[in-house]
C-alpha cells in the first residue's frame, strides 16, 4: 500500500533502526572493498563504462558527407561518467557530468566543412574536490541517508584535507542554451554554466543572483515566441514543488512554492502551453520506509492514481483554487514530448511507463529489462478543461511505409520536437526507439501525430545503439520537419562510436562521422547554431 503507518511498538522501532544501521554499514563496506556488480557495469566491456581522458579538437573524417544545408554550430551531449571508482552502490544517475561535443564549421578560405570532437568533465564542486583527493567522496542516490557514510566522509576529510563536504551536484543530465549561456543541469541543484566551444566550466549559475530555489529541473521549457524560460524544483519536504519564471535577460521574475502539491513524487520534466504549466504527479513516490529497508528512496505504487496539475503559466500566485486538477491512471513519466491547447482541451504527448523500478541497475544485462511494462509507451492525455475529465491511452500508429498495417503501440523514450513548437500544436515527434528487451536504443522513431503513422531509422544493425535524437533546422528550413536530428551511436561489435545525422523529414541517414574514441551512453543534448553562439555572454571559465 502507498500509505503505511509505522507500528509504535518500541521493540519494532528499535528493530527497524538496527536493520537500517546494519544495511548502511554493509553498503559502506561493500563500496570501499569492492562491488562486483557495480564494477562489471563500469568496465570497458560495455558502453555504460566510463572514459577518463579529455580530448580537445580532434579532427573528424567524413565531413564531405555533410549536407550543404546542415548549419554550422556545435552538438553537445551530457551524460553520467564517474571520474573515480564509486564508493557506494552505484546507480547510472550518479556519475560526473561529461560533455561530448562535435563542433562543425566552414573553413573561410576553402569553403570546406570541418568537424572537431572534444570532451570535458564539468568542473563541479564535487568533481574539483574529488579530483584533488584522487578518489570518490560523495555517495549516490541509492545511498541517500547513511550515518556510516558520514563517518567515512569525516575520515576522508581528516586524511585527504577536504575543506568541506562537496555538493552532490554532478551536472550530468541535460544541456540548455538560454540568455547567452550553455547550462549543464542536475535536478537536485542549480545548473553549471559552460563555455562553448571549449567546454570549460564557468561556474554555478544563479541567474544574476536572483534564483533562490534549492534545485532546478533538468528540463526547463523556453517559450519560442517570448524567449521566457519556465522551470521548477521538487523536494521531499513541503512544498513538494516550486515554480519559477526567468526573463530572456536571465533574471528571475517569479519564484514561489506550490502549496497544493499533494505528495513528494519524482518530477523529472513538465510542460507548458501558451497559458499553462502542467505537472504530472505520478506513482513513483518518496518513501522513508524504503530508506529504512535499504531500498530506493523513490518507490512505485501500483494503486496510486496519477494527478495532473494545470497551473496558470504567467499569473500563478499560489492561491488555493488556482490549479485545475485531473486524475489519471497510475504510471510514471520521465520525459514529455509536448502539450498544447486545442479548443477547450489540453493535449499532452508523452512517454509513459505503466510501471517503473528506480532501483540499482549495475550490469548491462540488468539495465536491459524484459518486462514490457518497464518500457515507456508513446502516450496521449486529453484534458477537458470544462468537465475535468481525462481521455488517455497509448497512441496507436501505423507503419508509414505500409498504409494497410495494423495500428500498434510504440515503445520509445527521449521524445523531442522542433523547439519552435514548444507549447504549440505540433505534428512531429522524434524519439529513441526502445529495444524489444529494453535499453539501449536500436534506433530512431519519427511519429506523425496527424497522419497517425511512424517511421523508423535503424542505427546500423544488430549490436549498434543510439540515444536521444536532437533536432536542428536546416539552413532556410521552413516546415516543421525541415531539419536534421542527430545522436551519438555505438557499434558494440567494433567498439566504435559515431555521430549519426538523419534527415528529420525522410528519416534517412545523411552523414555518419567516426569519432576518435568510444562515447558512453548518456542522457540529453542540444545543437547550438553558429548564430546562437554569437550571443554567448562573456565569462571567466574555471
């Protein structure tokens, strides 16, 4: 049950505390002495394993294949990559932020296209102190509360001279370009500003001293017409959700708690429309009892209905009754595609899990799940703003190459759209196709929500996988899908990584640039055009 009451018996309370302490002690011992499952996950034998060196401006071959209407600019993607052997029960979300970049330019003398690869760790407070100590100091999300880890930290502080306990912010999740800055996000803290194209760390971003919330989502939304950014923070303590608006010049204009937030759930993403901000309270809920039992601190409750909050986007004042609430089936959502207003309804397209375990995933075999419930469906909610009713379900799509094919569900993740359509009615979504047995992704799926069809791009056959596909307009592109999508791909048979560039309209590969090193599977990226780079703010990198 999602609501439990602790028995007040002193004996049972004492037993629970003793069990927690034993579990925590064993976690620390295993972390220090070695964890075979963790170490197998981090080995170079699979593409979840980290890389440790940093390359700068390594020239790439194959640029003659770049289309003339592919814009100059830099593709940057963030990901989790531990710089040191972890001390605790490692989770994929724990690693240090490592940005991989391909900078594409046109030689002014010859007119030839050139591409150079670089990668660089985000110099967070955590990274800098661990680099100085030459060892890991901070534990991960599955070691959320552990008194023995604090004792271990005090020991490290005494032996290795740490000046303070580092922030756990690893800046490893996503990248956004806003107000002339590239920001590396981590939803438990503020983002770090990054210089492009050097990838040097500028420092923790507080938006000119105006941002007061404790955290910052990995997925803020930017209105394509106004340039205003909308963001939020979630917490396990009330208020469980807070909301902020940041003007195009990089200053906060509104930040306040949402007191009506009903319970502490994991909010990785949200949506905006022209008039609303939308939050889905799913069934993955913070659990103190999970911590006591040595389990993940977010637990999925199959009997807990989802709640959808429709918040006035620009005028919200945290007054009771402002939020329009809807109830939906239990589930969990990491990433939304888009939302828009249509007549008296709001349409939401997203990737919804029927069930999700946020537990430890160590080896490649364990990352891959055979349970179809743990793979996200491309899903639609239709919220009737007049009646308060919800129509929901997986979107059934036909194969675009076979009009007579039977409509089917599409399992996918990391949905992206043309950013000009954020909060507006869009037609197309590009997402990472789910492996029949889970993750990693074997390719790209383009979804046409008007024709109700899908088209697929295979990353390169059996043993080749990709990640998130990021959209950029063609030079002088005019239509919604008049652009390119790109992703780093990995051929496991050759142990080789590439940058794949695919025409967003035809879903055909237009260029594959071999990279000089293996690029581990990661999270989110963006393409920043040469024109946008001209707006970059002056800075003093670390």
